[in-house]
C-alpha cells in the first residue's frame, strides 16, 4: 500500500466517512453499496486508492454523490452540536473556531469585514497543496471544500455562506463570504 496522505493529514474524515448513521442515508442500490464499502474499508486501506477503485467500479459521479451526502449530513450535525455547546454562536465565534487555527497549519488569507459580511481571500491552503501534490484535487474538493457551507449552516442557520472560487478548482484564490442575517 502506498503512503496514505489523507490518513496522515485529514484524519478527522475517518469519523465522517465511517459514521454509524451513514447507512440510513441511502436506499438500497449502488449508492448504498458505495457507502457500505467506504465505511468498511476507509480506515484499513489507502483512502485515495479506495476512492479511485470505487470510481472505476461504480462511476466517479456516483461516488462523489455519496461523499457529498455524507459530508453534508455529518458536518451539519457535528457543527450544530458545536454551535449549541458554544456560549456564543455568532459569526465572530464561528470565525474564531474555524479560521483561528488555520494559519498554524499553513493557510494564508486576508479578511475584509463590511457591515454584516465577512470575506476571506485564501491564497494558500495546505489542503490544496496536499491534493495537488498527489493529484487528488477533485476528491479533496468534495471531501474538504464542500464542508464549508455545512459547517456554518450547522453552527448558526442565520449565517449564510457563499463562494465562487476555490484553489482546489484551479482558481488563484478561494473567496469565502459569510453574511450574518441575525440582526
């Protein structure tokens, strides 16, 4: 087995991809089979090789659809819990929880706050750097980038998220925009 960079760098995905509630997300059929294969094999095999093998067997779009559903449901659930456990679930509190630690792991970004909007321009992302180095940008977009909307929605449904560009999709930067609708 080749080196498993996903296990080394984004191990938090283990609890998401293999969560015990995931089987209930899919009716019988190929997507249910893909979910079961992911849950059974995720922590024991090279994650990128597993995804590529499932894509060869079921089609990339089917595997991505399963991943997108798993990411959405699990991130929303987990961040809803984080928001409820927080003394403060404001946009500022969310930014502190999510964005605060990112500079320590290689992210570079600028922040602009205007009224009820906070915009981030991300010019360096350690997740993108890893994905690019192993040729896994498409997988990482679905495994990592697509968590963004669901984390903020779970944390506080009165905060809206938008993004039109990502490094992972070949743009020169990511443009995250959070709008606080609570006032």
